[in-house]
């Protein structure tokens, strides 16, 4: 059990990224009722945009962490404007299929443009690790843990307390009522997709140094993002944060004490149990009833 603190730290690090990824899914779904299966591709784009800006243009990491997520947000708005807006009056199935098409299209465009299957990117904060007893804390781990959680919390606060978030929450509660209050459906939907894309781009940036940059990131990341969102509660911002942390810890501990196959089996067992016995998620948002 000596390695347990180190494993928990690794689980928190991975869970922070999962929280960021799940939050982007929840924001888009909560505001627009669209299940975005292109989210993994947006995470992948965040990693590639970071590589382009850092390796090809030589920009500092501080600027990369601003420009790359904004670029992914712009792609997300473009997808909503060009394709999904036209299908808004169609059934939900058409929207889901469209996001799958967007995911495949973005992934294959990257695959065609870059024949290299795996590229690397340097750590944001290289340096010697710190030793606290048997616990080894690298600067990169500290950066990912604090940075990803900080960005996720900032996104959650933006959605929960800002004017932008109020508009998205109003649109989710009652579209017609929100329109009567002066909110534009097109503008609110574009803002929701932009925020979801920015969060996805940040998740890709935090993930890239550890996992490398490959088109397969689209498939690798979409599953844990969905699982974390479902476990926490697909319409719960708080649930996305806590669900991601929980999933990261479970995956790291099960991989260490079971196996990689056992990790996947346990993850999907937890997901199935949540869907069967608590479909609203483990951390749903409180529903306030006005009398």
C-alpha cells in the first residue's frame, strides 16, 4: 500500500483532465440539448493546435494556452453555424448523427494532413521532482492538476454565475420563454458551442504532453468524457467536475491493482450501475420548485 498516495495523485491528475472534458459536454448539452459526439475530435484539435503553435510557430506556452482553445472554440462555432443550426428543427437523432459525422470528418482531415501517427510535445513545466516522504510530485503533475482543475472551476463558475451562463440556463429551461425575455437562440447556441469547444481545447492541451498527439485522441477521450458526465449527471456542472475526478481515481487504481482490461471493465460496470439505479447521476443539480 506504499504506492497508494502516488496512485491517488495520478488519479487526481487524470481526473482533472476528465473533469474539464466532461464539463464541455455538459455545457453544450445543458444549453442546447445536443449530445455532442464530436467532443473527442475537439479535444484532439486542442492537442494539434497546441503542437502547431508551439513547435511550428515557436510561440510561448502561455500564449498557446490562450490561442489554441480559442481556435477550437471557433471550429465548434463553425460546426454549429454551418451544419447543426440547419438541423435544429429536425429530430434529436439527426443532430447526434451530425456530430458523429463532424467527429469523423475532423479526425480524417488531421490524419490526411499528418501521416505521422504519434507526435510529442514538451512539458509545460519541466524540472526536478519534489519528494514528500514516498510521494514524488513533478512540476508537470502539479501544473496539470492545478491548471486543469482551475480551468474547469472557472468554466463552471462562468456557466453558473455570469450573464452568458444565465442566458444558456434560460434557453435550456424554456426556449420560448428565453426568447420572450430577449435572448437570441442563435447567439446563445453559438456561445454554448464556443464555451464547450474552449473547454475541449484546454483538455487536449493538458493531455498532450502525457499521451502524445495522434488522431486516435478523438476516440480515446470521448469515452471517459461521456462516462464522467453520465456518472456525475449529464445536466450537472458540479457533477461533471466530481464525476471526472472519481473516474480518474477509479481508472488509475483499477489499472494498478487489476489490469488495463480490468480497468475498462470496472469503468463500464460503474457506468451501467449508475444508469440502472441512479440515471440522473451521482451528483445531480438540485431542482428548485417555485410555489
